[in-house]
């Protein structure tokens, strides 16, 4: 199983990040919406994803 870190960066500077199971065939990338940018990074291990998510939250 792969894991994804999904980070939403809102126009006002607020950021929310979470770890979730990756969807089948999901790849890392960015999507822009009206209110935020959604960044997805896919990892092979849950531990890697958790570390990356924690780094996002510190930044």
C-alpha cells in the first residue's frame, strides 16, 4: 500500500496537511482551485509520509 500526503495551501496563507492511503495509480502533483492549491506527494511507506507531513506542518 502507498500513502499520500495531501496539503492544502489557502490563499490567506493557512495550510492543512494530512496523511491518507493513496488512490490506485495516484501520482504526486498539484491542483489549483479558487481558494487553495492542493499538493499531493505519494510515498511507499507510511513512516515516510508521516515524516514529510510533519515537515510540511513545521514549514
